[in-house]
């Protein structure tokens, strides 16, 4: 795979190191991270897959390790189908007059979406979601109910909004891994009345063990349930 500007059939000159052991540069890591961000915006990777891979990008030491992260993605010169088709997707509305909303697992997040509930809470887990664009704008409205949104680590998140008679707690990764200009970005605007807003980055089991002093798996699950 020609990721770094050389010919596909280029072979190392006699005495040069094999490609599998050539050290990766910061510029090459940045290039691969941009490709991952583009793939996430095209819906080829979920947010969690992007988060996991971009973390490996900046830990990679060789070109072979970088190549492994993009072997299932198209080359950067290919144009995405959405770009060829043209047009801007309309804002998607999802309103639930009575009852809450819970979205988890693999689901498509529209480029622009409005989710609203009355007399019910809102729970959106974006970790395994597929983004409809590289930048997604979500407006979440909850009347007489709380809002909880979970995002994977390593994704840039902007949160603002209005809360009446309820608190707002935002605990997202303050230093997401650098992922180039194509990194996926979430813009979340929340409006909650008589209910709190909680936006947080998903925490891995390893991080929880560190926070809780290395407790066992069963105790870890019990304490996580208490903190929800």
C-alpha cells in the first residue's frame, strides 16, 4: 500500500531496512489519522473504532503498524459516494411526546439531528454509532426528564445549551488524541427543563480499576452500577 508518497512497486535498495521495520514519522502518523477521520465521517468506522485506531496511530513505531490500521479502508484519492451525489442532508427530527428515548449499539447519527422527549429521559450512547458526516450537530431537548450522552474517548466534543431547574455536568476527554483536520467532531446543544444533563466520555474497565484501586471484576461491576 502506497501511503507515504512512494510508488506501489518501490523496493528498498540494497542495504536499506525492510519496509516492515522502517520507523514512522510524525507526518506519516498525522496522514493516517486524517484518513481514519475521513473514514469515520463517511460511515466506514464507528466512533469507537475511530477512537481505538487513532490511539494506536500515535503509539505506532513503524510504517507496518500504521499500514495495518488502514488496510480495510479505501485509498485517500477515492471520492466518497456522498460527495459525488452532492446535496445536503436535511435535519432529522425525532420527537417522543410521552416516554423516554434510549439509543445504544450501532446506529446512524445524522449530520444534523434534533431529538426531543416530553415526560421522559434521553439516553444516547454514541460509542458504536456511525456518523453521517465528519462534523455532526445534535440538539437534544428533554422536558421533565434528564439527558445522558456518552461519547468514546479521543473524539472532539463541544457542548452548550440551557438547563432550567436541573444541573449540567460535562466530563469529556479534555485532551483527545491529535487526529488531523479530518477528525470527527460532535457539536451537542442541550435543552433540559426539570432534569439534569450529563455528557461524559466512556470509561474503559482498565480506567475504572485504576480509579477504584485495582478492585476485582465483580466489585468493579457493582461500583459502576452505583455510579450510573
